[in-house]
C-alpha cells in the first residue's frame, strides 16, 4: 500500500481543522479496526484499508461540505454523558450545560425538604438536559416532552443506553400540552427554538443541517419562550423554579416576560462566553 495512506499523511494533508479531522479519523479507526483514539498519536504509521480509506474520504468531504461532526459520528458529549444524535435532533451545545447546572444547584438546595424532586424538561430533543440531570440527581423524577416523535425516539434510546429509562419519562406534545393538566414541578427547564426566522445564521454553516423547528420559532424568536414563561405558574409548585435558555440578545425580553407572568426572584445567568444565556424565576404566590 502506498505511503500516502498512512494516518500521518492523511491527517497532515486534510483541509479540515485538526480537532475535527482527529474526531472523524478516530471514528473510522473505531468502526473498522476497533482501535482507540490514541492510535492517532501512538501508531500514526498505520495505513488504512480500502473500505476504511473510502469512509475517511466520504466523511472528510461531507464535513467540508458543512455537515456537523456530531451527525457524522452520530454522537456528542454533553455535561457528563454521551448522547446519540441524528439530524432529527438539535446537537447539544456546551452553553446549555448552564441550564443543567442551575437545575442541579436547585436540587441540592431543596434536597433536605424534597425527597424526590420533580423536574420538567420542555422540548427535550436528544434528551440532553433531562438525562444529564437524571444522571446526576439520583432521586429526581424527570418528565421530558417534545413535539417531535422522531426526537422522542432518539431521546428514549439515549435514556436506555444510559440506564436512565426508569427515571425519565417521555411524553409527546407542544410545551405544556404534553402534560396532564394537574401536574406540578419543583423545577421546569427548557431550551426552546429561539432564533428569529430572519436570522441569517440559519442558512449558513452547521445550522443548515439541524432541524429547523428546533432552532427557530419561525417568528420573532420569542414566541416559544413566551408560551413557556407565561404558563409556567400553572405547572410550578410553590417556590418552584423556572429556568430557560435564550439567545444572547434576548435577556431583557425574557425578563419582561417573567415579570408579566407574575414570577419572582428573576435572575439572569451568563454562559462561559459571558453572554446572558439563561433566565430563571420562581413562583412565590
Ligand atoms: N443555541 C443554538 C444556536 O445558537 C440555538 C438553539 C435554540 O434555538 N434553542 O445555534
């Protein structure tokens, strides 16, 4: 086999950024040879067989064409878990881990008085938020909703792979319509579609490959946030906490919605890039 097929030369000559090339090549090595990622460093003289080489080139060109790495390898790490992802669900983002941490902090706070905290994740997608919470808060009971049956199938499969299927219940419907009227929660979280319909980012780069209904409300960007915030009181226990993710420039608008909804103790939270990314509030009366 020619020398140009070694891992070293393939990785050295690709137009992909190094970190992406390494993830895709590690995927090829795992799939075709069950070799670990460390092979990329420790045995980079290895030459790929024809089928493995063909797969590498296919993945390389799909990525160069804009397909997200997470869809190409079918998985993405989030908080302390790994999730299966397909183009039927939004790819979990690092900034959304903030929402998980806010929920976990609240669970710690109410632990002594609430044996089994009830959590609602609205619009769960791959199940990322619900499953990351259930994975850490072992006494929590989580209900996760989504309008998309395709998303729920993926979320349920993730729950099973993580051994969390008895702790997280999935239900189909638009926001609170997925629930029985009377249920109330200690914590409600959600990362709804909040990109405005006219945002130019929707038609460039990786976003083009993600489900549009998970990214945009096809309106101002605030309509789903509004639906979640304005009805939250009906589904929160007294002193219950609502926390929602929103766009970098939507903090003031979401705070106003929370005021309109009659919620108290309104707080804004910054992500690691310093953007206001989550707003939280309580039902106090
Ligand atoms: N955070 C995502 C982005 O900016 C959007 C996800 C969403 O609309 N909830 O790409």
